[in-house]
C-alpha cells in the first residue's frame, strides 16, 4: 500500500488506514532523518489510546508506552553498531512481551527477523510531501 501526505494532519488518515492492517507485533519503520517516523508513532499511539507522552528514543534506545491492549515498545537502533549491541538491550524479551514493537532504523537487526512475521513501513521525505509504503 502506498500513501502520500502533504501536511502533519494527514498522518491521522494514514494511521486510520494502517491500524486495521496491523496483524503482527513488530513494525519496522524506515526513513531518512526527519522523515516522520516519530511523528507517525505519536499519531499511532494516540489512536491506540495511550496516555503517555511519545518521544523519540534516540538516546534511551527504547521507550515503553502503555495502551489498553498492552505494552508498546518503541526502539531507535540508529546508534547501535552491531547485532551484539541489539541483543545487549534485551530486544528478544521486549518482542516476546509486547502488544507492539516499533523499530526505527531496523537495518542492524533485520536479518535476525528472518522467519518472523512483521510489518514494514518506509517514509521518504521528498521536500514537498512524504511518500509512504506499508507492507
């Protein structure tokens, strides 16, 4: 599925379309710096009835949020250099105990997901709009 948005309010329409399609508990978010990965996550968590403040986990690496359906863990793996560092943060335990794990910059961990079911969302900032694909 492909979408285009032109203003921040358009994220709501994207979230409305994606939530019914979330069948797996892992969502990979790909996109360049400033593409809108955390903004999307803010809209998503609001719509999943989280009362928590959603921030980028750039420095904490993982943020935890509560929703009526269960815990959501939001990862930013940008600063991790190898798979050992990913395992050091205990990612497997998070994946096993989450309603949803949102993983920004998943490339360092992606090969380890072989055989697991997950969704992938790419966001490209064209300067004029955001081009989004969701699988």
